[in-house]
C-alpha cells in the first residue's frame, strides 16, 4: 500500500488567535478538495481552539506542538492528551529539537510523551535529527538510531499504529540549508531500518517518515519525489497561507 504523504505546519511560537483565523480564511480555499495528502496545522496551544473552529469540516486537521504524559496534575505550563482530545485535536508533535535544545527534553521524556500521545489515539509526529557536529563527525546514523530506540522504548507495534517520524537535521532548521533529497532519503532509510528492528518489517514499510528543515515551495517537489520521503514538517514557510499551500500542492 502506498503511504499517503502528510504535510504538516509547525508554527512554533508564532500567531495570535486573530492571525490564526486570518490564516485559515486565506489558506482553506487554496487547498480545498486536495485529497492526495493529509494536511495538518500545528499552532501554539493558545490558538488550538480557534484553529479547530476555523478548520472544522475542511480537509485540514489540527495538531499540538507538545503533550504531557500525565492526564492531569500539578504540571505548570503543560497540556495533556486528554485536554487535546477534548478540543478535537487529532495530531501532536513530540520531541522537536527546539524542545530538546531549549527546554531540557530528553530521550526519556520524549518516550513518555510519545507513549501517552499514542495511547490517547493522537497521530504522533516524533522528531529526530542530528546536530551539525554529529553529522561532521560521522555520527548521524548512530544518533538517529539512538533517538528512535529510546523514543520507541516499550511501545508495541499495535500501540504505535498512529506513529509518524519526522527527520529534522538540526543544522537545516531555520537556516535556509536543506538536506539534499538524497541525503534526507539516506537518513530516512536508517530510521525505517530501526523501526523494522523494533516494530517489525510490515510496520516499518507502512511507517510515514517526514522531512523537516527549510522546506520551501521551491524545494518541496524535489524532496517529495523521493520514495523514502513521506511528507514534510514545515516551519517558517508554513506561516504564510500561499507559501504553505504551494508546499501542500508541490
Ligand atoms: P523551518 O522550516 O523553519 O526550517 O523549520 C523546520 C522545523 O523545525 C519544523 O518543525
């Protein structure tokens, strides 16, 4: 079965509720009737309700950028999977490199978040990727394998049904430097092999692996034409409705 591509916007810490409403007003007509790919927008939590309301009945799903592993509790600043589900949210990003870099996210907390998200039935986009020094030292494959093994720890293939992995080389995020399609495809193959080790071959062959890192309308089609690349996780270029629509329609 061919893997349906997933094109996801990660808005990071951009846009207010009003700006979110404006985005959907302009974006939805540009992608209406587009069924070839799954489209997801992940705004900051403060915009989730507005985004969900604006996208209701459309072909665009809404995701969060993070999720806590407990259903509720004294965890200031966090949001649980149950809370996301209550709002109608279907997707979530877990373990983004900015969380790992600036907010103390570790392989272990990524694993706990991922487990909770999958158990709640959220389509969970687990991010992995090497920093520049690791690539230059020839450690990329080791880093990707370690991040995957630790993220997937004690998750069964059955529980992982809604798992998606995003390969985001940290040196390509927000830098304008994109991994070449060939280089991205090589990293995706490493991730798929690791997924096969953990979850089995059949699961791995159906697993969607997205590429993220300076995806733009100009480079989307060459990246998406790689058989190993099953979609994109787009930061900066997803903030503008025209530019994100152009990526969706690569
Ligand atoms: P940019 O597309 O801005 O490089 O960001 C990529 C990213 O981090 C998506 O999660």
